[in-house]
C-alpha cells in the first residue's frame, strides 16, 4: 500500500483511479486495516502465501477464534479472500484457505485527512514500520548463519546465493512536487513490471519485500544560534555516537 505524494482528488472506497489504483478514503476501512493483529495476519499472508485460520493462529500465537474473526473482517473490506486449498497442503478439505488480495491501494494525502483519520493513519504506520524493521532484523539474523554447511557425510554444501540479496540505497534529489509524484508513479510501474501470476514464476524465485520512502528534508531552524544548539550526545536520552 502507498501514501501517494500530493494525491489528486479524493475517490470513494472501492473506486479506482485512472491508473488502476484505489484510494482507501473510508474511515471504517482504515480502522479495520489498522488493527494490529490484522496487520500481522496480512503480513504473514503476504510473506508466506495462503494459510488457514489455524495456521495463522499457530504462527502468531493467537487462538483460531480470533484469527477466524479477523479474517472475516479483512475479507469484508476486501483485503483477503478465500482460495482453493493448495494441492501440496495437507489437512482435510473442510479447511478454509485465505490469501492477501493484491492491489495498488493508496491513502489520502495528509492534507485531506480529518483529525480522526490522521490518528488512525499514525497508528497504522506505526505498526507497519515496526513490522518492517522486525522482518529486516529476522533476515539479518538468518544471513549471519554459516555460508556453507557440512552434512553428515562430511561434504560441504553450496553457499546460499540469497545471502547477498540486500540491495540498499540512500540518496537525495531536488524535486518539485509534480516531479515527486512522477517519480513515485515510475517506481510503482517498475514494481508492476516484475509482478506475475504464481504459475509464471520461475523456479528459485522468492518473495522479496520492497519498501519506498521519500520525504522532504526538514527546514533548518534559523532562530537557533550554533552555540545554543544541543549536541546529539547532550540531549536527554541520547548517548555519544
């Protein structure tokens, strides 16, 4: 999901823009999405694929009653949907399988959000950023494992080629607001170029999590004289760097 920079006029919930994106402008929909357990469930479905309420309960430390309820609520607002039981899955045929519904969903820009909607968006973003950081740290821990493993027969296995799969970039550019909008749309178009149905995904492919974050640099504080500014290590709660 995306926060579109300087988005164009508001669209109703479920209404698509000309570019195929949908703006989530309905407060009830945003409240349903911002629920922390639902965020965790959506993340699991996105990263690991379709699952049952029982699978989600075991993975997230919840009970099946809770996961079933939250799945129904997510489905009510179009974030998940039922799918056929995967052929490789065990269990019985009565289990209900769910998947995260893909789509280009966007939020209204902050200038058009009501005070209540801003509170909901702040809560949603707080949980989303924390979840992203947790996932990244999990992958870092996995990447610290030995590059090569030795089997019971003494043979050394091949190194995991995904250990280097951490492309990262930081930068700054000077843009107008229309240029920032265009930059964002080009990024979304690039993502869509690489999206394909599961049946067309080649062997060896993995789910790769992508995140885009851009924001204007804060203005300098002209009224703060250099000698009156606190150094980072002098600020309460900070330690020397």
